[in-house]
């Protein structure tokens, strides 16, 4: 698969290509010669998360997230000073905008020129319900809505190019307000001019200042503000106090906000913070050590000692029971917290992280329970706890999988998710990220969903395989546990002398297929095979954790109260191990003293 195929399949995960100058060409008209009026070189920090192809298979690589981009700023308007301010209106400039530009893509041709003929046919009565677009543009809340309130349009088509044409949007109306007012004055069209009349000379300045302020505030809310701070500054967005720079300034800012995942905030630390992440690695490490020791012990006891049922030392039973119970209690806590967060309405950023925590709630506890049962360590309480953890996390798991499998293709759902993740007072409670889809056809949440949907084998389509395997194992464990409990009760009742001749006892010995199932080789094979499959499941789970690391959405420095509690969950198993070691040493001393006296 070539590089072009890779980009078309995965999408462009990355804000920009360092060192490449943006041309900001028009999609429907030849780009006019652009005079380079000023240039500046600055360093940006970008989280590039582009899945790459290695040896014909998909993998994901994390870039260094830093790059020096030398970008020539250009404009058809007069040169702007790097220290320009929008704190007060300036005199009208001589180089007024000559085109009504609208951004339609994240790569060239980025811009679409709305012709005068199309402007005159545009239904501004729907776009500007107040009857005056200048007044409507002062409503920042409505300007920065994915679909402005009151507009009945298809969210997948609003502002997008179709048949070499793009319908005028409210944002493009407000960001081209100076051109429209000048055109309205010159044209004096009864169907157009009334929508762009103003009696206050500062109205255009106020609208431009509000829009620029929203972009600044949105950039400050992102996870990587250094990526967009310079490009989204008022000095780069505006070529004059009332004119947006559509030749580079605005497109450059929008691409840095929309065409990557760095603009996303961190995952809710209570969902997947540094404490929960470390807990995952502790759990996985202890589980691998425990599984390796159990398999080795089973092989030794089945062959060397010729025991029908492998066992563990009495001093280890309590730590192992504590280990499985802590995992089950941790999983139950995660499931309850997930249900409180309404997994059927959760945004994709936190939703994909919750899928990982749901897996932590049913996969490792069942794996541990299988290892303990293989050595005769059974208790109704531990099995019940694991079952409850499995049941609760199964509910949250499938709610999340269903929600993220269907809703991530729903534009209204994604727009709602963006609104829940970003909220800036300067944007009227919304954010500039809400405009991403209508301006570029992409958005950070969409990029995130595409990554988890297509990045590797570990994705939203294959993750139910973990639940299927875990369910099969748990059903077998519960069945065998119930059978063993029933057998113990029968043995307790049947303590009377045998009523049948002794020779019939041989008939109770396993024979044929049952004898084969009872052979040490078969028992060891089944235990080893199940352990290997669980190891593969843990590897799959690690790939999901790695995906979050590639997205860099986990705040690895945010130690909150919940993170400390998540980490302290693993203190009881360690304390129980220390207690068992101390009691074993104490018992051996007493035993040695007794033997020396005798």
C-alpha cells in the first residue's frame, strides 16, 4: 500500500507538514497571484498521530510532537504588523477585501469563492432570522454552533462542497462582513442590502474582535496550546481590524485546531488517569507472574509428584484469594462509576477509555479465577465477586460498544460531543472546534473515532472477542465449581460403609474418554492453552492502552484524589503476601524449636 493509499484509508492524522507553505487556493476559481508581504518563523508543538504501514500491516507510531515550521504569512491586503492589536477600531483601510471567501477543506484548494451572483441568491432570511446579519453576527453563541439554531439543513452538507458549489454559512457571512457591507452599499439590491446595513461604524470591528477572541480562547483550551497559539492570534487572523485573512491566517489556524487530535482535552482523569493507568500495569504484571507460576506448578505436580489435582501451599491461599477479590472489587467500582457517567451518552474521547476500564473489570478477574480453580483454590465468595464484576462490566461494555459503533457515524452526535468537551465564554459557551466539520470536513473527535475504528486489529469491531472468550471460560468455571460443591456434599453425606461389593469400585474409575480427560498431559495442555489465549487477550488490551498513549490523551501528571485511590487498591494483596511470609517464618521457627526439643 502506497503513501497515498495510506492517507486515503486512515485520513491525515497530523496538523500540518513542517516546512510546507500554505497556498490557500480557491476551489472554484484560479488563485490570484499573492504578494508576500511579511514572513515569520516560529516553532510549534504538534501531536502527530498518523497510523503508518509497516510490512503490509497497519501499526501506529507516535511522533516527537515537536517540529519547527517555517511558514510564510501572506495576504492580498496590506502588510500587517506582528504587534497589531484589536483593542480599538482603526480608520478604514484602503485595501478592502475583494472576494467573499469560505473555507471548505483542510488542504488545497482550501477556499471557495462565493460569487456576487450566488450572494444575491443566498437566503439570508434563514441565515439571519433577525433580518440584519450584522446583528446576528453579534450573537457569538449562534455563530459558533455547528448548525446555527433555526437552520433546517443537513449537518453532513452544511458548508461542504457539492458539484463545485458550497452554500453560504453563518460563519462565512460573519467573517466576510466587511465585503458584504461594501457590496450591499454598491449594489443596493432590495433582497440583499437590508441584511447588511449598519448605523454604527464599530459594528464590524466588534464582530471581528469577537470571532478572533473565540479562536484565541479555543486554542487556550486545547491540550497543546503551543500548536495553535501563534497561528490563532489576532495578529495572524486579521489583516485589518475588520477583515479576516483568508489567504493564510484563518485557514492556518483552523487546520491546526481541526486536523489533529492535539486540540482535544485530556480524558477525564476519573475515567483513565495516571493512577488508573499504573493500576492497569500493576494488575497485568501481577497476573503474568501469577499465571507463569501456576502453569509451572501444575506441570511439576502433574508429572513429578503425580498428583491428580495440583494444589498451592496453604500460606499462599489467602494472598491469591485477596488478589482475585481486589480485582473484582476494582472492576465493580469501575462499572458503577461508568454507569453514573451515562455510557449511552458519553463522548468518544471518554467512551473509548471507558471500554478499556470495562475490559479491566471482566477479563483479568476471570483469568485469575481460572488460575486459582486449576489448583483447587475455590470459594463461593470469590466466585460471586468475579461474577458480579463480570456482569456489571458486561452491561457497560456493550452499551459503550453499541454507542461508539453507531453514534460515531452520526454527525449530530459528534457535534454534541464536541460541545460537551469544549466550552469557552468568549464563544458564547461554544467553541471554534464546532466549526471544524463545516470548514474542513473533519474534526478532532472524528479523527479519534477513525483511529480506534481502523488503526489496527485492536479496534471497536474486534473488541467483543475478548468478552466472548471470557464468558466461555467463566461459564466453565462456574459449572465446575457447582459440580465440585455438589460432590463435596455427597461425600459428606456418604460416610457410611459401602453397601455394594468392593469389586464394583473399579467401575467408578474413569475409563475411555473420561480416562483421557483425566490424564496429566491433557490437564496441563488445557491449562496452558487457556493461559496462552488469556495472554493474547492481555496483549490485545495492551494495544488499546497503547492507542490511548498514541493519542496522548491521558494526563500523566495529574495526580488527583481518584488516582491515588485507584493505586492504593493494590496495597491489600502486597500486605497479605507480607503477612503470609511472616506467619510462614514464624511457623517454621516454632516447628524447628519443637523438633530440637524432641
